[in-house]
DNA sequence: CATTACCTGCAA
DNA sequence: TTGCAGGTAATG
C-alpha cells in the first residue's frame, strides 16, 4: 500500500486516537519476523509501560514517539494498515500485532502479506532512520531548487530515481506515475536531461498530486485502510494508474493509457502526452556515453 | 543495473 | 495455473 499520503493519513488518524495513552501490553505478536530491532525478547521487555506522546511520519515510516526516548517505527510495506479498535473487536488471522492501551482499546497492525516491519528505536536509531531518507516533498523546505539539485548530474531514469527513498522520501509506484503524467514527463527520461521548465512542472506535479491524495485520505486499492479502518478516496482521482485494464482515455488528449514496465514496476502513461524525447529535450551526453 | 526474495490473495 | 499487486533488501 502505503505511500506518503496513506502513511500520513494513518499517522494523523492514530494521533487523534492514541496520544497520551499508555501501551500496557503486547496482546498478540504471531509473526516475530516483523520485528527488525531489537530482538523479540527485548521488544517484549521494553514496549509495555511506554506512553505514546506523539505520532508522526518520516518517508513511509509511521512513527509513534514514546516516553523514555523510544520511538515505535512501523513500515506498512505493501499490505499493512494500522487502526484502533474497541476491546470487543476480535483480531483476525492477518492482524499480526495487537497493542493493548490503558483505556482497553487496541492498536491493530493488520498485514496480509507479512511484508510490514516494526522497529523500536532509541534516539540514535531514529537519527539513522531519518538520515537514510531524502527530503520530504511536502515540507516547506522542499523547493524547486531542491528538486533541481536532486536531479542534477543523475543519469538514472526518472521513475526509478523518484522511487528511491534515499533521494526523495515518500513517493511510490502510484504517485510517481500520477506525478509524471501531470508533468507530461516520460518515466524513462534521464533525470539530468530535464529542462528548468520541466523541473518546475515536475515539482508542481509532485506537490499537487501528494497534497490532493492526503486531502482524500490516501488511495485504497486492496488492503489499505485509514486509522479508522475506512477506505481512502483518492483512487477515484487517478489519471493513469490502473487505467489500462479497461483501456481508458487520457483525460487531457483522449489517447488510450498504456502500461509498460520500468525498473521492474508496472508503469502507466499517456503515450501522447508523455513522449521520451520530444522536441528539444535531448539528454546531454546521449551521444557521448560515459 | 537486473533479478530474486519476502508473503498472500485474487483476477485472468 | 499463472501472473500480478501500493515496497524494499539482498544477491548476481
């Protein structure tokens, strides 16, 4: 699931429900491989008794700030969701972690595919996690100039580069495709080949696409749920993602959206609006490969 | 850089 | 039965 808008929604929904509560017990943990650090034994020893003082997000990590300097970091990967439930709500077989709060409600970590991961981090661990990620695209400090600097000198293809969390945090397969469509850029364009005008378009596209998705509480295709267990609504506003099964037309030009594979990921584009090297946008260095 | 692995459910 | 899925780390 979860890309930036989905994790942001989960964080906001969780914040509204659990800040100030104490985690009194780990009521269920039936897939210990989800705990990346510390060891499961230490996790069991350290987590109960901690109070939740804040809930936030960094990249696609959901961060529960606890007392005593600890942070519970949760990555939803492909199929995870986190939600809060009353005491009488039974956990199904796909709910692999249940935390009981001091008011008897439970935090459920539901994850069909078991790709999700949990870390209990001290202050140093949190700094390391932060440092392994690029800038936050919705932060005030992420400007067009910052994006230009990220692209400068990079020979990587645009889509794989934008999916790289160490370069820019939070974009995933859906929102990269949507952003590139909005900016009229082909996913195979070489990053360093973008003109200033194209960088400006990409910047505007990323910000607009993500902002709208957050406003719509994320996109639900299969598993993703908000922190209240509800579906997001942004999937109704996709311009290209998933539009190929039914051969739907580009909303700008009417050309049928097509699916290709870029960097091993299913990729959706308008072949008319997003041409590889249209006009004067030849990449520098194409005829002098390094 | 490309391929494979990690898991499970679902549609073709 | 096969292939695909919102992500990422590990491996040739």
